[in-house]
């Protein structure tokens, strides 16, 4: 028996109310979203709930995280989300729920629903007004910061901090890292996820020609966070914490660091199983598996992925002194049309620089603590 899934990404709505120009779902080479139904059907949720139940029983699961995703998941509406949460919770009571949203449609009824099911709410925002409106815009070009920040403000209210999961920020190195970090901290998030824009060797990320642009940007944020935590903020940053964890041989909490975590499953609105959404930036049909909740169990999917999409590292990665920390980076970032995934990450130099910087800071603190007898 193989390892079970620990996280399931469930697409409840395949369209979005924004038109972000860097979106890996709508603006990349894979355009399969056009064939997806707008909203997940009740019958699909019923079948998925059955799959979760059989998977939990087979592996005697103690917990499973289900992340409601999109598109913009709130566009599915109150009734669809209520029914989806209810059916999955009934199938496996130990399910932990989260949702990733732009927060624009967040209202009282959604908040009540998320409290009822303990749904942790993550909101996507890139910093202050200028940084956010640079990319996160409506189709007519109008910025979205005002409405996104209003949604976050609701989560910051004392009544809702218990379901406030944190913020997701896509990095643009043209934005000042200090200003971005301070703008994010102003929202008092319990956690920040810093997302490298999805790119690869065939379709490079923005500013790829600037050496170490992303590594140096992240170092500035790390130093600000590391020097003042927890005296000024208890905000966690998953990328940095995962690097520190891997330096001590502990598990990462993000697929960007330490190699992809096994058992992450994506279910589209039509019930099809897919791999990571980031693979939409590689080839047409990049994340597709050809399997569905109606035809295959979660165990059959995981067995298929173990053979069809094994996590192998290039020779350069295997010889790298920090491979046990970065794990080769995100699989999608290693892609090239010439030789598939047999490459280091397109962010290899940036990750190496960041990891070495973090390691030197942590080692210096440990040495100082040891000298002081602590």
C-alpha cells in the first residue's frame, strides 16, 4: 500500500472575476480551463466524497486537508460551497478546510459558513495599492486593491481572526521588497506565502536576465523578517521557515522547497484528477492525468502518478551541495521544451543564494548562543 494523500486541491469554480496578467491558469500555454464547467456539479462532489471516505478508511487517516480553489472559488456561490463542505465533512469528519480567494466577494454569509466548518481563509494580494494593481486587475484594466483590502479588513476583525489563514503574494522584483513586506504586515496576517512567478527555461519568468534578482529580493525580506521576529510580528513566512526546517533535516511545508510533497491531488470542476496547477505553464495538458473521480480511486491516481510522473532530479541538482534543502525546487520551474524536467530550476541561482544566506544567518546565531551557554 502506497502513501496516502494529505492535501486535496478542489476546484469549485473554474472562472475568475479578475484578469491578472501573470495568472498560470488563464495566461499560460495550457488553456484546458476553457473546457471546464464553470461550477462543480453536485454529483461530482458526491463521488469525490465517496473517494475520500474509501481513501480514509483504507489508510486509517487521522486528517486530510481540502483546499477550495479556482478560478475564484467564491464565485461558486454560498449554496454550492455549503453543500460541498457539508458532504466532504460528512464523508470524513477529520477534514480540515482552507480556501484561497481574492477576497472581493467575501460577505457575512460566507464568513458564517467558514466559521461553521472551520475554513481557513487565504487571500491573494501583492502588497500595497501600486504593487497589487500592477497585475491584479479587472478585465477592463481597473485595479482591484481597494476591494481586496476591504475583504482582508473583514478577516482582521476580532470576530473573524480565527479563520484568517494569511496572505499569498506573487513576487515582482520591480516592487520594492521592504515596501511590499510592510504593506503585507499592515494586514496582520498569521502567515505570508511568497510565490515565485511561474516560469521555466522555455518561458522564463520576468526579469530572468537580471542575475539573482529574485534571490536578492527575497534576502531583503528575509533579513527584515528574521531580525524583528517575534518582537514586532508573529507572522510566519512559509518559504523561509521551510528552508530553515530543511537545513535541520526536517520536512518542508511547501512544494517549492525540499522536493514536491507526495500526495497532493488536484480535482477540476469536471471531476478530472490533475497534477500541480503550476504545470499549466509547461505544455498544453501539462498537469492532465486522464483519470477522474468517477473512474479511479485516489489510490489508483497516486499509483499512476508514481509511475507516470516520478520526481527525478537532474545530474546538476544531484551534485549540488544544497540539494537536500531545495530538493531541486518546484518541478514546473525545471521544465524546458528541449529535455523536459531534466534541468535545475530556472531559479536555481536565486535559491542557492537565498539558502546560503539563510544558513549563514542561522549558523551565526547558533554559534553565538552556544558561546553564551544557551
